[in-house]
C-alpha cells in the first residue's frame, strides 16, 4: 500500500474513464461525403477510418499522402464530428469520483487528454465529466495551448507547486501519460480496460478505479 498522501492525480480520458469504443465506427460516417468528393475508393476510405480510430488524425496524413488542402479539410471535418448517443463512461467512473470529491482531503484532480480540440471538447461536454476535476486540458492536435502531455504535466507541477513524487498519473497509454509521468518522477497507474496492452513499466495496474483508494492514500467512504 502507498501510504504517502498524494496531493494530485492526473487522469487520461480515452480508455481510462471513457469507453471510447462505445462511439462505434459510425462516429466517422459524417466523413463519407468529404472522402467521396476526393474520389477515394471504399476500401481506402475504410482504411482511413481504421487509422483514425487507432491514432491521431494528424498522424494519418503522411500515410495516405493527403495534399495540404485535403489535410486541412479532413482535420476540420474530424474536429466537428458529433458524438453518437451510444457514447458512455465506464461504469465505475461516476461512483468513484462522487465518493472521492466528497472527501475533505480530496487531492487536486486533473484531466489531461490528447486529441483534436473540438472533438475532445465535444466528448467532455457530452459525458459531463469536467465537473469532477479542478483542471481539464486538451493537448496535441491543435495550434493553441500545450503541444503535448509533458508540457501540460510540467505546467501543472509548477502551478500547483508540487514535485513529481506527490503526483500520480493514471491512464492507459504506455507511450504517453504513463511514460511522461514516469519521466517526471510520478507513480504511474495503468488502467487495464479492454484492448489495453499491459505496460510492464507502470508501477500499478488496475481494472477498476475502486482499486485506486490505497494507491492514492485515501480510505474509501462507506457510501
């Protein structure tokens, strides 16, 4: 058990708190008219959607040799995709954060998610999850704000006057929030949701947020 009183916890969104796959491939259906206008055959359209599903929108541009104009059109369309009604959080999220926020010694809670700003903000709004956090940031695929998670993590360490040893990073990605957290001296917790590959370098592995109580040094409230 970690008996150190953690002062802040940084959470990822996708495949940590949000069951991203609950949106389904229909998320990308609004892109069909744009891809059709480029005379892209159906097989390649599906390949592009598969790539969008597994990676950042900007990262697929060189893979499919898109022109500058096509790239901008794709990023704009992707950033304005509507969130389907099927989207939902994991079942343990609301109960856990409701209990945690009820505690007098609740740590500072941060949500730092990567992706295109419009789409990630639409997720946050639809899921109504920002209310649980003291700070929420979107980093990565946009021209304003933080360029990546390391920059955002370092910013909040400075702003909150904390050391890495006083903060825990929780997420699914071995190459992103877990790697950054480890580099900054944070304890790292990987959420082993479905389809997540186990990171042997993470300090802790959990299948439910309820397993976080001893890790963050708090007792779980009875109700």
